[in-house]
C-alpha cells in the first residue's frame, strides 16, 4: 500500500488511533457476548487473569480465548471504571495494543508485530506506531500523530495532525517522512479501565481495546524533547 493510501485511510477512519471500529455502541456492550460459564470473580481476579492472557506473546485474540478476554474486560469496566478526573496522569506512557474486538488489519495482534500507542496528555500529544517486533523494531514503522485533550471523566478528544514513516534515530535526530492529515470529523477515545499496567478503552463506534503498559519504552525516544502541540483540542 502506498503512503498516499495509508494517509487516506488515516484521514477517513479514526480507528487508526484505536478510537473507532465495527463494534456495537457503548450502550449495548454487554449484549451478544459469549460467556465461558466461569465466574469472572472480583476486580482483582479479573485483572490478574486478563493481564496473563494479554501478556502472552501469542494470539490473545484467537477464537479460543477471545470470548474470555472480552468477558473479563467488560466485567472490569463495571468493577473498576476509570475516572480521569483523578487519575489522568496514568494515561502517560507507551502502551501496546494486545486485544481488540475490531477486525481491521491495522488492529492485528501478532507475536511479530508491535502496535504501540504513545500518550502524553500533559503536552496534548499522542502517536500510534505500527512496527515489527524484536531487534529491528527501532528501524522503521508507520506512525500517526495526534493532538489529544482530556474532556471528562472518561473521554479523550482526538485530532489527527500527521502520519507517515518514522525511521531510526541518528544522534539527536530521527529520520521521518510525515504528511499532514485532513480529519473531517470529530474523534474520541473513552477510557473505561485504567491502572498502572492495563488500559481498556472504546472508540466512536464502541470497539473494545485492551492495552498493556510498556514501561521499558520512553516517550522521549519517540517524540524527542520538543514540546507537544499547545492548546490541544478534540476534532
């Protein structure tokens, strides 16, 4: 796929920033869920089990495990709801997408792929980065940059600004080829569960996402030391 095609996809589909998809609306999230028949237990039990499944470098979205992952995430949404009014600082950092109810190819979870999301709400900036896993990871990836703003107890507004190729760092500079993105409609991300290791969120169409923190990765290694966009606003 050409760079023009990638940027066209970004401009016309906000799910590139894990913020929309083909799932049901948020109000109907509990319907149509295949249950394993095993009680999910307390919030702590749910969290422990789902983190174990998500951190497996295999396929947590496989047909065998997907219903259980979804069941645990939805129970956590009720038992441990996020409140950005008091815990927005926990958003900051590098996160990896480990499960999604969406079927788009750019939401793929695979052992050979890293689907990263970088959030820096204090500076109003965010980035999605899709790259190969392993030693070649720092060499190149497809990036989408955005401005973000916390808009309520769970909602984060998103406005895409540029996307393209992000290359390796050479000295103090990073090679990159980024172009402006023309976003024609509002986008947002609802953070439904948030702690130091786990983030669960839903996008415009209710698609469910689960991400785990990557504490060994630093925002500065991707963004650099320059300040983020001032006056970040939702699109």
